[in-house]
C-alpha cells in the first residue's frame, strides 16, 4: 500500500486519486516531490493514456456518426453506453488509487508502467 506522506503535501494515495482528474496528472509529472514517486507517476500516465484513448475513440465515433443508419445507432446507443462505461472505469481507477493499489488496465497500464519506470 502506497500511502507515504511528504513533510507537507498530499499522501500518495490521495495524489493518485487526484491524478485521474487529468490536469493534476500533468502537474504531478512536473512538480516535485510528486514526480519522484513511482505510484503517482504510474497513475498520472495511466490517466493521460486513458484520456488519449478516449479522445481517439470519440473521433472514431464522430466519423461513424456521419454514416446513414449507423450514425443513429452510434449516437443514441453506443455513445451513451461507452460514456457511462468510461465514467464507471474512471471512478473505479480513482477508488483503486485511493486504496493504494496500482490497478493496471490491459494495454494502457503496461504503457503507463513503462513510463513510470523510465523517469
């Protein structure tokens, strides 16, 4: 469990949770002492990679939206379901970080782990 507390600042588990709010993820990668902690770097990178994957998925869905019939299916069925699944996933990852766990997503988690180890 990663809950070490700096002399002043956030504990690792709270910083890991906040990293999933995206802007703090970027800040934690550049601000000391957070950028020195592997746990926080991992969650920050996983958040960023997940946001990029969601952005790419959104672009793909926007393209499909212009195709007759398929566009209606995407707009009224797939988009709400994918958005709900993404929200649930984000909340789950925040909860896991708060518990001090490094829950890895299948592909994105491996990429985040490599980046966290590289720094």
